[in-house]
């Protein structure tokens, strides 16, 4: 895509400083959508993995470790379908051959810069981190639903459908732990 990840800057709707929403340009090809999704999954996997290292809450650590593993699985699915729909012209430099990124910059689900998210969570507790993660997963699910509607290839459509369902499951797991931590906090106040 011309302009690479830089072109996406103007296409990010910002909410609070830690939350955003990544969009795709109208002329994006299925291969480019898969490359974008792969990059976002890569960043989210790194985020969840790093969060798991930083927390003392065992239940939260286990959840974030599982989410990081899931993101790796999502990347493999995206790459496999990319190879199938773009063969024999698939590029060995996927995803960088389709989307240029800023050197040293990683984006995650929701269009948030990994570095920005990790800086933000330094002073935050488990509930705040869960809340941010919920927001990112909601944005990701929405993005995959839109990508599914945009692509015509049946295999690519199925991948985005499955990714959307997986993000929904992530959301449910994050929400469950968030509500549990919220109720524990409320009980402690009583």
C-alpha cells in the first residue's frame, strides 16, 4: 500500500489517549488487509506477552499468556490464507512487502502503538489493563467484521469471520476477569 503504515495515521479515530481504531483505505486488496491484520496481531501478541511478564496476578498472567499464544495462531492463519490466495505471486517478505512500517514501530489491535500502550500500563493496575485490552479487542472484532465484508475470496472471508469470532472470545474472557476483579474491589470496600 502506498505510504505504508504512515498512510494510516490520518485514518485513526482517537478516543482517550490509550485507545484508537484502525481503518483501511477503500482500495485495499485482500492481501493488504491480511498484511494489516497480521501486523496488528503481531503487536497485540507482543503486548499481551509483555503484560504477562509484568503482572503478579496469576489469573491475569495466565489469561494474557493465552491471549499471546492465540495471537500467534491468528498470524499463522492469516499467512496461510495469504499464501493460498496470492500464489504463485506471494511475496516472501510478507507482511512488510505489502505494508511499509516505520522502523522500530509496532502497532497493535485498535491501531494503538505498542510502545504507547506499554508506557501507559506502567502505572496501571490489573483492572485498567483489562479495560484497555477489552477496548482493543472490541475495535479488533469490529475491524475484522468490516474486513470480512470487504473481501470476496471465500477463504479470506472465512479467515476474517474466524478471527472476529476469536476476538469475541478474547473479549468474553477479558470481560469475565474484569468483572471478577471489579466485584472483588467492591467487596473490599464494604
